[in-house]
C-alpha cells in the first residue's frame, strides 16, 4: 500500500478505475496494443504448452496472441463488458482461452499457477501497486517469466495521461501508472522477487486518418477521456480536446495529412526468483 493512501482510499480508487474502463469501448483502442503483444510473447520466450496469464487483458489483446502460440491461456480483467468481448473474440478465432472477471490486486489463482504472466497497459492501473506486483510474482512459478508493456512518462502515453490528469486529477496518494514505465519503479515493485530483469524502451506506431480522427476515436471510445470529460465543466471540454489534439500532433510522424503516432513504451521482462 502507498504510505499516503488508506485501504479504503485504494478500494474507492479501484472502483473509480473500474467505472472508467467500463465507459466507452476499449476494444476500439486495443488495436494499437497488438504490436506490443506480438513483441512481448517472443521477448518472454513463450513456448507452446506453457500456462500463460494475461492480467487486465481487456478484450484479450495479449491472450489471443499467446493462444496463437498453442499455449494454455487465461485472461482476467475487472471490467465484465471487456471480458464478454474477449470471449466473443476467442470464440470467433476458435481458441480455447479461459477468461474471467477478476481484480489484478487479488488474483483468484493458487501460487505458482503460471509459467508466464503478461500485462500490457493493464496491471499498471491498479491503485495498490505493491499488492498488484506481489500478485504477479505469486502466481508465476519460480523460473517463470513476467512480461510487461508499460506507459512511460516520456513520450505519448505520459503526455496523454498527464493531460487527462490536469483536467481530472487522480485521487491523492495514489501512485501514477507511469511509475511502471520507469526503471526505478519496476525495480522497486518487482526487484525483490526476480532473479533477472531487463527494461527496454520500444516504439509502437498508431495509425489514424488524421489528428482530428485520433481525437475523435479517443473522445468516443476511451474510458479515461470520457471520465475526464464528465468531470469537467462543459466550457472546459473543448479545451481538453484541443490539448489532446496537441498531444497527438507532438508525436505524429506522418507528413501526408494522416497521423502515425509514435508511442514509446517500456518493455519489461523478468525471471521470477
Ligand atoms: C489500457 S486497457 C489495456 C487492455 C489490454 N491489456 C490491452 O492491451 O488491450 C487497461 C485495462 O486494464 C483493466 N484494469 C485496470 N485496472 C485493473 C484491475 N485492478 N484489475 C483488473 N483489470 C484492471 C481495465 O479494465 C482495462 O481493460
């Protein structure tokens, strides 16, 4: 638990997070995370037959990539609507993936249940970071691997989340998810339970019709943007959308009027002690 937030505060922050991620439809955004999952599975050396857990799987981004490796996949997320969509996607592809509603801070699995534990922009949002980190370590067997793709303070993700926070500040005392996107943060959270750890910034490109289209996608489907819009006065909503357009513009590498937004994230691979 963080020193400045009580268990009650963390519980309330978790409930607020669940409401946030249930808004909109993260499936519309998740397409941008597939490239991270495609890299993360080989980065952790995922092999056929291994037991894999995708923590905060959303609509199944990493779970479905792992299933293509003929591994035994389980995905959990605390948003029931996203688990429903993940189930539809797994069925459409004909994969036998176990998908359950659960909280990353209280994983419903025995110790050492998995060979590989993955989380892409997922566990990082849990308000009780030390507990969430301990849960990753607990359910992964000794010698098993943890693979994370985390938003970094530098770059598009950090810019996006701090822009939201300027309009709709997070509850006091709750650590930023961007802590997982720093070497020191990862070391503090996982270092005590691992025998090997590597952090590597990686670029991932997101493709949109234009910067305006990117803002439209986020203001229509992205839970954190919708939550921030709801929390501010109507006259500030336009201001937030203009600031978001500036964020997308800053990382846009396209020169043909479309948008190719470069997002640098931190890829962490760790071996559990
Ligand atoms: C940015 S989305 C990423 C989803 C998915 N990992 C992907 O890459 O497409 C964040 C996800 O984390 C989930 N989440 C956040 N906090 C969680 C928690 N404490 N327990 C379980 N899921 C959580 C949200 O419901 C949401 O699906």
